[in-house]
């Protein structure tokens, strides 16, 4: 390891002067806009975003009231509320062929490298367990409905009990190649910036449903990637956030 420390080394080595030609510049095909899913379970329809009614919240009020919420009411989210939060954080407003998606959050070059997984604890109409959001279809698909998955994710989050006490935990997975295809190694910076955009939308949108969120960056990378059956290189867990009704 450099005497500068791994963080400073990362920033140094991803400067433009060190970048080689990206895969896009080399004429290589781009990765798909959405990671494939196995299709072992039938996708679950979510209420259409245009049909969901939520409370009107003044933008300035939402920004000034924004805070991390770690204690939650015992009540569940409705499926419509969950659909709304997914729409606000990764909703697809448009698709340009197989080239780009346009969503409700900014992303470098419209690359949108994230897949959203959800640990569902209390959502009306859903069995507790681990799900994945299919953003292009605006649907959910079950990933792991075994009873122990919630506690396993708590352990992977270093024992943070709010993960299982909230209504649901958002887990954002970065598909690194979707970003580095265009930007090379500098794209690794952009994925972390994009994670902040997504999580801030969750914080603000939660206020429309009398809810609150708390971002989580303290977790075991190896354990989280293993639980989601990710390779830890091409696909990695990058950020989490708990979400529930405010007491």
C-alpha cells in the first residue's frame, strides 16, 4: 500500500492523466441497461407511479426537515408507498433504444449503474424477504424468502438492528461495467457520487409518506455480496438505507 493511504491512492490513480481508452472508445459493446434475472419466480406488479397519491410537501420544507431516522413505527408501508419510493430513487422515465435510460436521479452519462435490492420486513401484500426491483419493468422479483435472510443482513451490517426493525431496507448494487464502459477507471468515482444522489432522493421522498430513512455505509462487503449472490467485482453492494414510518 502507498504511504499516502489507499483512499488518496484511489483518487490519484483515477485522475484523467492516468486513464487509458475506455471500452466505449475501443468500440466494444456496452453492457445491458439492466442486469438479467434468473426468471425463477414471477415478477410482482407494482402500482403505476402515475396512479399513486402522496402528500404534497414543500421542497424547502423537505430539505430543511431532512434528517436520518433510526427509530420507526411498527406499521407497514403500503405497496403503493413502496412503489412510489422506488420510482423516486430509480424510476425509469424513458429509454433510448438499448443505449441509455433516463431516470429520476442524475447519473454520469445517464449510465445508471445501480440495481436496487430490498429487504422487506413490513410491506402490505409482500412476504418478508429479499427482493430485487426491475426498474425497466417497474416490478419486483423475489430473491430470497427464507426466514433467516433478515438476520443475516443485520449481521452483515455489523449488527445494526434498525435493518430489521424498519419497514424495509434499500440495498443499492453497482454494476461497475455499466459505468466503466464509458469512463474507464474514473467511473469508479462516479458510482459513489451517484449513490449519494439516489439516497438523497429517498430521504426527501420519504417525507411524502410520513416516513424517514437512514443511510448505511458500515457493512461487510464480503458478507453483503455473498448474501445477494454477487461476484464482488462486476457487481458490488455500494450503499444501503433503512426506511419506515416515523413514530
